[in-house]
C-alpha cells in the first residue's frame, strides 16, 4: 500500500498565507470601524439638526407672542398690524438675512395664536394646539406665567418648523391636534404629514369603525418617507434661520448636467446671461427649486430651465407653469417680457425637450421666441452626450 505524501508548506507560502489572513482581518475590522463612525456621525448630524430646529421653533413662537402682544397693547397698534409686519420684515432681513419675510412673520404670529405652551403635572413645559374643544381632556394645570416664560424656551416643540407650517394650513383645531399627535407618535416626515393631510386621514379615521387599525397603518413609515441626515440638515427653514447658503443639488448626475447645460447655453452666443442655479422659491407652504435661471437679452425675459433625470410627465409641465407664474409675479422686473420655460428630461438613452410658453400667445412664441432659442434637437443631443460622458466618468471613480 502506497503512503500518501503530504507536501510540507514552504516557509515563504506559509508567511504569505498568514499575511493574507491578517489583511482580511484588518479589512473586516476597518470596515466595522468605518461603519460605526459613519453611523455615529449620521446620528449626531440628525441630533444637531433637531436641536437647532427646536431652538428655531420656540424662537419663532416667542417672536409671534411679542408681535401679538405689541398689537394688543393699544387700539392704534392693532390697526396697523399689516404695516407693522412689513416694517419688521424689512428691518429684520437687513439685520439677520433671509427667513424674516412678511409671510414668515405672519406664520410666527399664527403659530403663537394656534399653539400654547403649558405646564403639566410634572412641572414640565409642553406645547399644545390651542383647541378649546379638547381643553377638558388635557392634563394642563396652568398656562405659562410671564416670569417663567423664559424657562419655557426649551425643547417644547418636538416637530420641525416645516411640520408646523404644514399644520397651520389645517383649519380645524381638532384635526390639527390629531395630525400633530400622530406625527409625533409615528415619527412622520413632512412628506408623510403632507400626504396624510392631503388624503384626509383625520376624517377617514374618525368615521372608521376600526380606528385602532387605521392609526396603526398611519404610523407605518414607507421608504420614500425616510428623511436622510443630509435632508434633515438642509431643511430650507433651518438654512434660512442660520442664514446659510442652500445652493446644492441632491443628485450628482443632475447637478453635473445643470452645470454643463449652463455653460453650453451661455456659449451658444444667443444672448443668454446667468442669473441663478438651484434657486429656491416658496409657493404657499411648499418649497421648490428652479434648476437654472437665465436671462435672454434679445428676448428681454427670464428663461426658467427645469431638468428631470427621468421620463417627461404631465406633472412636469404643470410644475413649469407654476414656476413661470411665480417668476412673472416675483422675479421679473417692470418692462420685461413674460418668462419662458424649457423642460429638459433625460431618461436612460432618450431625452425630451419641451418649451413652456406661460402666458405667451402660441403663434407669437413660434415666430419670435423659437427663432432666438436653441432648437429642441440641439438640446436633446447635448443632454444625451453629456449624460453618457458624466456616467462614464462616475463609473471610473
């Protein structure tokens, strides 16, 4: 019977295997370290944003209180409430930057009137919707006195200012209190709160015979409702409060496309001049971003450009119409022509270019405006070429 020969490992091979094992172990340990630190930083950023948001919200409540008390201090002051807000808006904006428009100050005033800071049996301060119909069921002992009001300027508002701005649009105090409570319990994002209000979750729940089931479903969080640390830190109201710039893009591909198209249009020599990129505007209580805002010297009008990294939908046309109406009312100056829009949609290997006319007559648009603007096919080819180049560059990184 032949004996099997066991090959002895050479010293060189044995050392190489030990080295490979050490490298694998080191990589695994480093991966754990990186994951742990990343999680810590994300949690810290969220906590920091929430802390600032709490200070922001309580500060705005206090500003609202001071405005209301100033107005109520005398009959004469009450009569010039609108003028007061306008003067305050100008002076505060001059001193502290954005975030203190007349509309925002009116929100703060409404916020104070709609919510009250109260003291619970445990001597803690809490914010409650000012709802007389529910006052009998509330564990409120007393309202905050003038002497202890400064103590109330702590974390009494658990939701962000963006949440409260949306809640202020709910007219019924009972419904407002319901949505606030469920938003707190369910950890709703502003998107989820907006959807629940839009689908009349309060009315559907109160009419349902299975309210517990309805509430449990309402507290479920969907993937699209999860707010990333980056989104939480870049909350538009938070950026305004801190007077920080907010020109950023949430999508690297979209940002690169916008930057290239800006250069491309300016290089066409057709009279385009740069105005703004990623310009944030607020319509009602909703924030929007205009990807690129240009001015055409020959047409003497603003050109609103909206880029979508997806297929064109009717919603895109509706949104552009909204942008054009806003630009006409708030961004154009006297003597300029009505703004026009260009919708650029890039979906995989296809691209769509749509011109939006706003209030311009279709015949005038075709004969005058389109002769001064780049044709759709030129823009379409440029979008596809740029998209492929950017994707290839991103893959190489």
